């Protein structure tokens, strides 16, 4: 175990920040760290919009479901999957872009995840705290309008960055034996591991909230996948040119 | 700039490895670093299959389009998007799992990208080299059969890890000004930036191959998005229970 691994293992989301802007040159370095990550077939299907206008940040905070730190963090960026640059490059060579491929949707979305995580690690290595904002997908059409995103670009998530004024505990994860399997997918033992983890999560919430919250992971999952999650997404993505075939 | 940022900026894929196995306890630490990354709504939609059987690794190398390093790397794992664990947890609480949501497909796939990138950074911090294997999606049904993946689980990509016996150059990326935008999506200047990058890539290939290869990024993109990319993916994902609504 070295300092980088210690850093990776100590991640927690930060939602309270100093009133101090992340300088443009720092942000530029962080985004370049994202670019340095692996990218599928060199597509580099990522654009990053740095949102600086206070009224737009306020609107985004509200669109994300009232997440005020979107407004108050030292920087707020939106990570977008971007096939438009590749489309234009293809057409500049006399090619004909094929829109809507599921595979291209997948590679650009995963490129975004991989690049953003490099940005996150770089930020945390500088003592910044971060919080991913998936809540932008509550209202992706509105977000896209605010950022003037054209066809073949969509907002995957936001990212708050800033100087932390809180120091929350690391949230416990599933036991490694539930996640890392040998040679084939294996469900034996999963129920016991889940029960064990449910108890860990319950205890984590109890301690953290002074007994007010006491749900477990399975209860969280019932709420998350026991209903239609963001049922507008398929249509929204199709409207932006993604994932129709 | 600190050692972590230097590490991030020095990434390149490694395809030649020592004949030396990555120990199980090291791999376990690397996957735990992946688990420590942020996860959407705590879904932790990731399972990792460590492929150890030589015949299966040989089959995977072939399914990925003859990528021999899948067979020869010090370890080979397959990162899978996994909603099955969440489905089971939901049902254990009396909930009814809603399959096929595009949003759930997206969050589990992005969880995989984010987690895998943490694993990659941890590995590189230990002096290991890595190579993502998106080529598994050439034949995702066959890969799923070999790994006995059930419904609600699909293989996103493979990851080769090992002790490098090569030291390739870092591949140049798009100029930061093409990728990082202020307040709104902005295409002005993109053509010039792309032309500049095309020349950089051309020079990179020329130098690296002694003049044998001299394509540019736009030419690569013409090949990549100027045809139907892996047109079987939509059907494959639907068969595994993903992204139908």
C-alpha cells in the first residue's frame, strides 16, 4: 500500500465547501488528467463544460433536485459524452457518420466515466473534495438547453469540486468476496454477504445520524431498482442522437 | 503537480508483459480500490471476474480479435455491469425489480468505468501496466457464456494487468481547448484545433513506426463512426436484460 492507494481508499463525497474558487489553471490540469486516461479506439468522446455563471449554477442546483453545493462548490463542471467531434472529423474525411449506435453511446459514456474519475483522483490528490451530480439526469433536456448542447452530445453528470469544510467518514462498500469472482459468475454465499453488508450499512447510518437514519443497502436498492428510474432517459437520449440502434 | 498527477499524465497502454502472475492479494487490493470510488445512488453495479483458466483466457484472446496479451498478461479480469445483486436485494425486501431501464444500464456501465479506472490507477502506482480490452464486445454473447453471466449482468470490458516489458510513449490527446469549454458548448475554433491535433497524431505514428503508419485522428474517426459499430450490441444488451426502455 502506497500513498496513491491510500488516497483511492479514502474517497468520500464532499458537499460542503469553502467560499473559494478553484483557479482556472488548476481546473485545466485536472481535466487534462482526465484526458490522459485510456479511451476506447482513441475516440476521446468527452467534453467538459465549466459552468461559471451564477444564475446557471443556481438553475442547475435546482434542476438536480435542490443540491445547493452545485451552486456553492469552488467549481462546477458538466461532463458530457461527445460524438459530435468524431462525427465532424469523420465528415471532414469524406465519411458518412452513422448516428444512434448503442455501441458508440456506450463507449462515449464510459470514456466520460473513466476520464472524470482521473479528474477526481487528481483533485483529491491536491486536497480538493468532489461530488458527482447524477441528479442532472433528472432534467437532462433543460440542462442541455442551458449548456446549448447540440446533437451527438449529452450531459452524463456534473462534478462539484472545491476546498472541503467537512470531513465525513468513508462509506462502507460491499464485501470484496461479493464483487470479485473467480472464473465464473458465482451467486453462492451472496445472501450471507449481503446480510452482513446490510448490517454494516445500518450501523454506519445509525452512527452518522445519531440514530435518525437506519436503512440498509437492500432497502436502498428496493427504492432504486424497484421503480422506473428516470423513464425519460431513453427518449431524451434518442432526441440527442444516442442509443437508438 | 504532485506524484499522483504525474502518474495520471504518464498513462499508456501496455501490451507486453513479464511471464509473472499478479498475486491474488494484489489483485484483491486493486479491485477494492475500484470499489472505493463513487457509485451512483450506492448501487455498486460492478462485478469483476478474475479469469485464471488458460483455455478460457485463450478463448477470450481470440474472441477479442486475436489480442494475445489477454492470454499472456499477469492477470486478466472482466469488468461486468451488474444489476442482479441489486435486483436480488430489492426482491429480498418485497420489492418488484423493474428490468430494462436505460438509466439503470447507464449508471451500472458508468459505475464500471469509474471503478475500473481506480483499479488502473492503483495498478499503475504499483508499477504494473494495463490494457483495457473493449474487444470483448466483439462477441459479448460468447464471453457471457464462458463466464456464465446470468441476466442483469453483462461484460463491459476486460482488463489486462501485469509487469511491463515495454515502455511506449504517451499518446498525444486532443488540445485541452477543444475539450474544456466555458459556460456553453462552443464549436468555434474546433476545426483549427482538430487540424493541429491531426498533425500531432500523424507525427506520433510516423515516429513510432519508422514512417510505416501515418494516419491522423480524423481518419481514425472516419473508420470508427463512419460505419455501424458493433451492431449486435443493442440486441445483446436486451437479451441480458438491459436498456430496452
